[in-house]
């Protein structure tokens, strides 16, 4: 992903897929593009790769905890 949106969500009551869904809805409204990729800090999930709806979720330690880098995979 070359371009994306950084989304902060530290709500402890919301699980990761719900956070990604909220960020994806905002991203689509703002940019008119459906996101396909979300990168999160490895501490936010035990899996290295997973899906949240149609969005592929990957981990990268350079993303700060509670932040999601979401966008369209290029």
C-alpha cells in the first residue's frame, strides 16, 4: 500500500474487526474508494494475517499500537 489513512482507536470495549469496519466506512465515505488492506501493530492481534470482512489485515511493528493504517492495496 503506497497511500492510506492512519486511524486511531483505543476503545478497549471494541474488538479489532469492529474497529477496522468503522475505519473502512469512514475511509470509503471520505475518499470514495473501498479499502482492501489494513495494517496494525502485532500486539493488536495474535494472527499475522487475517480478514475483517473483505479487508486483508496484516501486522507490522512500525505501526503504533491502537493505530490502523487502512487503504487500498496497490
